[in-house]
């Protein structure tokens, strides 16, 4: 599972006008940025070794960069939160997302320098490993 697969999934829920991966180059309103999580997570593997691994976990951060309305921005963050936590057995780019586990409620991170409200969602994307795919 690549970050680009998660980005394409987020785009498929049709919530934002713009969905970016790795950065928000123009910081356009009504955008979502999809990033690899910077939080450290415990490494896990199957008992018996990597050849027995049937699923993987990709830790991702969503940045909801919306508009100057705190009310609309929070509503959008909650809608995104509800959409990702409801995901079950979604195929994107030939990758099967089994489910998405938010790590905590959406976090208000304030406004950027231009006065645009931003919210963050940290999540673990649980996906099916393909045959022969290594850890």
C-alpha cells in the first residue's frame, strides 16, 4: 500500500475540491493533504515470519485545509472522519483496504497564516497484503 493509494481513496469520497499527497503546494481552499504519519508506531509481524503476513498497516495523516469558517471546517472534518471510519473492503488501484481505524477524534490545529481553518485526522489504514508481498 502506497501513500498514493490512500490519496486516491480520499479523492474517491468526493469531499474536497483538491486532494494532494505529501504537500499542499498552492494551499487552495477546500483541500485535503494526505501525508505519511510522522508518529512512531510499533513494528508488528506475524508469528512464524513475514511470509505469513496477511495484512499491513499504513499510518496516514489527513490535513483538512478548508476555509475561514470554523463551523464549515469542523463540519467537513467530521464528515471526512465519518467517511474514513466507515470504509470497509474498499478496492483502490488494485489494493484492498480492509478498514480504516482513526487513532483519535479530528484535531483542530487552528488557522494558517492566511486565516484558513485546518483540522488533522490521524489514521491507520489496514490493507490486505498480496501473495508474495514482503513486509
